[in-house]
C-alpha cells in the first residue's frame, strides 16, 4: 500500500509538521517514508507545503502530484491542490480559513473549524494536530498511537505542557472527523 | 536505529562519524542546513568549524587542513561550487585528499534555489583548470547521501585526490529515514591521521625528514611538471578502472527502452517505470551512482537486439546524455528529456514520454 499526501497552509500553521509526524509515525511502523518540503521565498507569508509518501515499498519519486490525501489548512492550499486529489481520495480542510469552501465530486471532503477546536484544546499552535486527528478518522495511513508516540518523544522533555494540548487536539479531530 | 533526517543534515552527521574534524564553508540555499549542522556539532566533537569569508577562502582552508593529513570537507550549492573550482584544481595538483559536497540548484549564474542537475559537466569534466579528474558520487536518497560521506573520504584518502558528492536541492531538503554507521573512535582517528604521515605536514618530530614535506601545486620546471602530470594521469587511470558504480533497475533482455538517469531524476524515472510495469510494459534503468568514472560498459552491456531506444532523463538541457551517447556508441538511438530552471519533471511526464516512444 502506498499513500501520497500533500499538507499545505500558511507558513507557521504547521502544515510541514503534519507531514513530518505522519512520516515519523510511518517510519516507526517500519514503512518506507519520504518528506519533501517546498522551500524558498514562498514560505514567508505564502503557502508552505510538503509532499509526504508512506509506503510498504521503497519510495521512488518523493514528489507528489496527485495526492491520495490533502490536508489544507487555508483556502489557497485548498484551491491549489484540491483539484489534483486522486479520484476517491480524501481532503481534510480547515473551515476557519476556507471561507470560499470547495466543491468536488468523487472525493471525501471533511471540513472542520480547526482554529476554533485548537483554541478549545488550549492553544492555537495545535491547529495542525486537529487535522492529523481528522485525517486518521478517515484513513488508516498510520496508527494514531504511532503519531502520539512520536509527539511524546519530541515534546515530553522540551514542552510537556504543550503535549497535552496536542493529544487533546488529535483526539478532538478524530472524534469530529468521524462524525 | 533509523532517524528521520534531511539529506543536508544526514551527510554532515555521517561525515563527522567518518572522522571529519575540519569543515569550512559559506552558507547558501539549498545547502545551508549542512553548514548549520556542522556549526552545531563540530565543537562537540573537538573539531574545527569555520564560516569562512567566502567559498574561495573555505576551499583553501580545506587545502590547509588536508595538507596536515586531516579529513577536511567543504560544501556549497552551484554558484558557490563554481568559486571553489580553483581550489579543487590546486588540491588535485598537490594531491590532497578532501571532500566537496555540491547541493545543486538551478543555474546558470545565481539562477534559483530549486533542485537541478546542471553542474554535471562542471563536476565530471573538470570544473577547474588543468589536467585533473575527481571521483564524483551522485546519491539518489538521503541514506545514500549519508553513506557517501564515509565512502568519499575513503576514496579521497586512497587516491590523495578531492572527491565530490553531487547532490541537489531535493535530496538536501528532503527527509527520509537514515541509519548511521558507528562513529569513528579515537583509535580510528589516529589510524586515519597516520596513513598520511609519509607525506603530510604534521607535528611528529620522530618521523624522519618530517619538516621536508612540501605541499605545493606549483612546479615551474616543465620537465618536472611533465612527470608529475603523467603520474597524476596514471592515478586517474587507476581511479577510472576501479571506481565505477551503478544500479540496475528492472533490467530485462526484452526491454525495448533502456533509461539512464542519476540522482533525483532517477527517482522520478523509477516511479514511471513502476507504473508502466503495472500496465505490462517493461522498461529498464541504469542509474550511474558514480558519475565519474562513468559506467559506460554497464550501459553498453545492457543493450540487446530488442533495444529500440536509450532514453536519458536529466534536470538539465542535456549533459550526461553526451556520456550516454559515447557509451551506446551508435548501437541504438539516444533520446533525451530534461527540465531546467529548478523545475523537476513529474513521474506522469516521464511516463508520457516513454509511452510516446513505445507508441502504446
């Protein structure tokens, strides 16, 4: 099985981190992974995005052009990559920053007010984690425990206070994504 | 244990583990994570890190450290590598082992900061002046990028010549799982040092004539220089005979098309080959791992009477394709497809080109 994903948002929203934690989780599950960010001037204030591939086989091209899954944390990301999502694919979008919405047949689209949910969980910084929860409510690309373990490893020492908010955000995304 | 790391950081960590204790560079995108990592880690292992005033200064600091028999490295991206060419020529002339990493970006000139392979000519045909050759390793994954650090130092020591790792912005910026070799021990470092004591500048007063060692690339007497260059030439011949390396992917006697691609481009081509395989079309790939010396014989050997076309894919206007043509030597038509300016072709584009060629 191979999953190709694009995670995209404004610089600072944590879209690249979504891809990173999915890749980390995949790697710890023994899968082949790659994480290829957009880099350069567009990251300042513009749209930052990352191609992530998680596969049972070695990853050939790390460049994702027709994603199975799109995480769009803002409207420009949704407009830019939404049309490229593979038929039968999945789109997770942040409705707080996607006022224009998005219509497309043949894909599963989940809109969640991620900024609002993140604030309820304790910090706007965990907006991206809401999207991971929502993603994993609709797809088994990686196990939720693998993501949480990766988070635990990274944050337990550095920012233990933020760890709880992150877990809460994932759980909330998971619950609301299912609904 | 595997860790998820950017290519730029992985090659830096691997170089330190391979015994590199002297690193000099000047920052440039998309290579800067490498220098950043070295700045952070070198002091922790008792090494030397200098952010030089320029790329030219950095390569000449490498010249100095290598002349003392130490494992020294510098890195940059395309425009900065151009600046280092004089120093690389000097290192080769003075027979100094060192490692240069190029994380290529779009050119010519300042170009842009996206991945490209337009430095192939510069890397493989002698970017500096004079009769010299350097071994050029071209990774296609973060793991390979990291593994090539130790390999490059070993080759540099073996031949007393600079070795280049020719990477690109995609491999530098991308994160993939990577597993590192055990770090060099104090004993290893001492052994690495001592292998050069018969020629290098070093503080061992017991070694006979130690102060008579001379590190120089200037030889004003043409009769003497002639012999020096002839000897270098013989060394380059030995390198060419012993250091070819390539990967064969999906090669089969019934391949109608043989693809040739290296580095990042080869990853994209592999995706296209995998897709076409699912559609029942078999296409083979030869990926040169070392781009100098070039695996010409491997390409020639992969040609069969079924081969209708040899298709070369590069992120340039077509540079390696000249070596492919030399290897194929008229036995099959050679086609080229490339993207420039930091644009990377997609697997779909490559697939379309291959289908068009096969008329399927």
